[in-house]
C-alpha cells in the first residue's frame, strides 16, 4: 500500500510508501520538508454532522488505493507511474475518490482550469446532457407552478434546489474520475433540507446587507435634503457591494461541502470560510473567468451556454476538490522521496537505494527510472 497526502507547501499530491509514516519527506516540486503523519482511522465521509475537516497545520490522514486496485510493488507505483494500462504520471479513476479528511490547500487557477479542460474533453457529452435535463425540468416545473400564486414560486425554487443537489453530485463524480450517470441528477434528496436551510441563511444575510446599503442614501437625503446627498449616499453604498462580493467568495463552497460531507448549513458555511482562507483572491479571479466564459456562450447565439454552463460547474467542482486537498480525475501524482533508514532499504522495498534515483539525492524504487538493483537485492518484482 502507499500513502497519498498533499504537500503543505504547494498542495501537490505526493505518494510515499507506508513505511515512511512518521518520517520526513521532501517535496520534489517546492522542496518543502515535512513529516508524514502516522496512519489512523479515517473519519467516515458523508455522515451527517461529520465534516472530516483538518485545520491548516494539522496532520492529514492520507489514503491509499482501494483494495484490489492494480498497482506497482506492494501497492506503490514507482515514481508515480500509474498501474498497467493507465497513462504514466496519472491516478486512474479507480484511485480517484473522496478523501477521508479535508485539508485546506492552495489553489492554482491555471492548474484548476487545465484539469477541468482535460476532464471535460472526455466527458463533455454526458455533462451537457445532465445540464440540458436540469434546464428542461426546471422550465417545465416553473411553467406548471406559475399557475399557482405565490406558493407556486416557492415550490419551483425548492424543486430547483433539490435538482441542483443531484446535478452537483454528478459533477463531483466527474471531477473525481468516477462514473457519472444521468440518473445522478435525481439523487439529491438526502441533502435537500441542509441545502435549503443554507440558501435561506445566505438569503437573509444578503437581504440584511442590501437593506443597510439602501438605507444609507435615504437617511442622508432625509437629513440634508439635497440632491448631492443622494450622490454621496450612492458612493457610500459602494462598500455594500464590496462586502457582498467578499461574503460571496467566503461562503462559496457551502454547496459542495454539504454534498461532499453531508454537514448541516451552519457547519457548511463555517467550513467554507476556513477552506477559502488564502484562496479568496484566486476564487474571485476564477469567478471572473467563469463569467467571461459564460459571456462567450451567450454571444454564440446563446447556444454556447449549453456547453459553457456544464464546464463552469465542473470548474467549480474541480476547484473545490483541489482546495480541500482531494484528488481529481487524471491527477498527476508526484512521489515523495523519504531518506532510507540505515542500511539503505525499507522492509518490503528491496533495492531502495540511497542514490541513483532520477532526482539528485533521492532513492530509486524497483522498476523506476535509474534503478539498478544491488547484487544482494531481489531486484524488481
């Protein structure tokens, strides 16, 4: 078996052997040296009230490939090589799955976009199909509910939230490299109440902020009674817009947190505020990029939105997974290289050399580039 964990310096997913637990490893990308945490029991993912959240700086519990997955020597693909039949340097879909614990990780805009584009290229058909089903059902229900005054609008809104939960679950599957099906869009019922409550809380928060922003120019106008007061009040309401944008970024991940962790609305908002720390500017730029992509879809005679909308949802799902330190489909895995113990070899890893690896000062695993088994070693299996 092997351990997978994100580098605390650059967020890159590293893979090290089990025997490296408790030892120091060095990230080949950013050269950050850190201690591999000891393996402990994984908190159950998806249980109500259990977020599986690990605050920044606390050790994450890494997870290895599932039982039965094809792998290299004792479950360790040398130098991040994928199992037989998969492209080198990638984790196949069998290994891509929900992690047991969330670890906030730095977000790279270019990395998220490139990953999303690669995934979308191979899954665009079913992604567009799910988005079209969502639109058609939403329009049909909205049309029917339009004949029911007031209550009809509430029913259409609630239906959209329920259907949106299923759509989010589908795109999380696609982002992880799992098999998504059209029927996934109807599986959002377990998360409906939490999602509904979270939307209500955010709605009340936004309404309160807007009321404060609107009341400011009115109060100034009543106090001064001049046209200039309205101008001053309008300029004074600009901070309200800024506050709304900032809060929108801070709480933007509540949607996927509810679907991924099955937590309550308040817990989802709290976790969103934590995992977005250090990533808020990147998220803001990501949303600007998404707006630009959607604008291109509108300019393409509005037909382009059938492609840009599912791409943007997938982009958000990939960003969430990367921000929480979870693997995505086709994720490149960089092996961490722990220093061998005295004697030069880990148990079960024959030929684990103190030199000769592809990176200066790093060892070579059997079967990896630069490997040459010593005479006393059994050599590659």
